[in-house]
């Protein structure tokens, strides 16, 4: 193992350093500032997070000279690492801003501290190339999320959601760790590249079945992290019971970071060159992804049709979105594998901004009315035209309707499936998208068509919320129009870089 060189590893550890400094600053401000000024901690947190991304963009953009393995081979730094780390940090920054007017959170410095620590864990796993970093990063991400889900200690729903999330998460982590231990026992290595290399040598004498069992155990852990069926049981209750800003962050950060890790794990530890007893191991992995994709799309979309609470609807929508993204994972073993990696990355980038936009509007509405049922959105177009427009953009993007970003997000995933010979899976995804269109349009219909007794009671939007949601909605539209090609070409270059080093 190579020694750790700080200056050489600076591109890789830049987000970690930035997040650590942010955490220390937030903790200091929480101790120094009086109660009346602690609302400013949200602004400082967001500024530091966005500043970290800006510095990464200016000084630490991946290139041919900086791309490679760092930390003694435990972290890989490339375009995909940079993109996923950036989207997670940006998601945390937006979450900090939309928390600024939420009572019980906006003056609690420890809330922002835990948020930053969770983001640090997410950044660790986006480029993880070793089982040790994988597990440490996952737990650094997940344990703070347990705390955030139960942050409202006086709210029974919040306490219940935190406990359910903790129990399900503990079991999922234990199962995944057992799968990791099996992989280490079979190969004697924790580095993903070393595992793949050892399994291609004559010294590897393990039969196919134990390897498949280890993969299945690891997939259970991934399935929990990305809210894929049948490991989704925690999702609706946690999404509904947790504080809404926490739900917003949880829905994007955990999913984006976990998909980044899933891509790297599937391609690095089990490349197509690994053949055991005449069977290509990667095919088993992708077949599991196909099954999870189908089940997630069915469960998420069908159960969303019956939901009355907007947060539970978005929870089942999140399960369905995981199903669409898993179509890209299923395509990794075919000819469209580069398009699949780029498609997953683009979809997660789009989904991060889209879901934060939808939840941001829900937070504004809940703060003003104290309600979160879909029927309570009736007449929103009259009470707050801008709020109704912002939520409409978010819902249309989730549905995959142009010019919102979700259209091209789904298009790239379905294109990858077709290129990999999974045309039937792409057609199934299109069919499920049509089903999803019904419940998204139902919410829009309630806002613009249904009448409300409170139609004459306008809802005001604070400047911070207005600017934040306005910028996020603009990004969603740009990712569905002018920015599509340059962004996709960039992530496609990252995919090609990834495969060039396998």
C-alpha cells in the first residue's frame, strides 16, 4: 500500500477538508451566537457548502493528470467521483437554505452539524475503492440520518420514523457487512480492484454459489440505501414522519451516493472478465438489478396511486425512481454500459434538483398552513401562483415530461437498456412512466382546478425560499433543455474514463 501524500491527494480530499472545516465552524457558531442570531447558521452552512463546490470546480477539476487511485488505493478520483460529490454537497446546501424558516430546526446548530457529517460520509463513498472505506462511508452517512429523522423528539411521528429507520438500517448494514466479510474471506483482499484481479487467477478456487450468496447479501444493503423494493418498507413511514427538510435531503443524498457506489462496486469488483465455473458473475449482478428494477417500478407507481399525503406520495415516487435508475444498472453488462453509467449519473443529478424542488414547495406550504395532505393543495394556484408553478415543474420532471429534466433523464436510461439488448425492460419502464403520470397530474389538477375555502388567503414566500427555489427550478429546466448535451457529454466522458481503468 502506498503512503498517504497530503498534497498529492488534495484533489480527492478537498471536499472532505471543506466539509470538516464547515462542521467545525457550525459547531463554533452554535456555541458563540445568541439564540436570536442562530438562524444565520443555515446561511453560513449553505455558503460554506456552495463554496466548497466552487473551489472544487476551480482548482480540483478531474483531468488526465489527477485521475487515479489515492489514499493507498482506497479512493478513486475521477469525473464521476467529482460529479456525485458535488451533487451531494449542493443537495446539503439547498437543504440548509430550505430549513431556514422551519421552527424547531432553524436555530439548532447541531442539526446543521449532523447534516454536514452525513454529507461527509456520502462524499466518502462516491469514490470508494475499498471495502473498508465503503462501510465506513456508508455508516458515516447513515447514522447521522437516523438522528435527523428523529430530530423532532416531541413529535411521535418523527421519533417513530427514526426508530424504524434505525432498525431497518441496522439489519441491512449487518447483512451487507456479512457479504463484505465473505468477499474478504474468499479473496483475502479488501480493495475492489484487488478482489477482481484475484478472482481471475488460478489461485482462486471458490465455487460460484458462495460468490453469488455474497453478492445477494451485498445487494440487500444497496437495496435498502436506494429504497428499492422489496427493501423499501421503511421509506413511506420515514418520509412522512421525519422533518420535511430531512426527508428532502434523505431522498437525494443517500440515493445519489449509493448509486455512485453501486456503479463502482458492480464494475470494479465484478468486471465482465471475472468468470467462475464458466459463468460471468457480472450477469448475475445485473439480473438482480433487473428484478429489483421491475419490482420497484411496480410497487412504487401502483401504491403511489392510493396515497393521500403528499410526502407519502413522494416516498413511493422515490421507490419508483430507484426502479428507473436500476434499469441503467441492469444495462451495465451490455454494449450500452458507457451510456448506462452516464445515464445513471445524469438521472441522479436531475433527480437531486427535482426532488429538492418538490420538497421545498411542500416545506413552504406546510410552514404556512400546517397541512400536508394532497387535498389541502386545492386552490394553491390562486393562493400562491409561483408556488404552484414550482411544484408543477418538479412533478412534471419526476413524471418525465419535457421540457423538465426528467424527460432526458429517463431517455438516457432507456437508451442504455436498448443498446444492451434490454428493449423489453425499456418498454416496461415507459409503461410504468405512463402509470406514474396519473398521480403526478392528479396533484397538479388539485392545485389548479379544485376549489378551496381558503382560496382568498394568499401564501407569501420568503426571499430566501423564493431565490433558492427559483434557482433550483431554473436548473431543472436547463437540464431538460439547453444544458442536456454538454452535461451528458461530460458524464459520458467520465464513464469512458471509468471503463478505461478497469
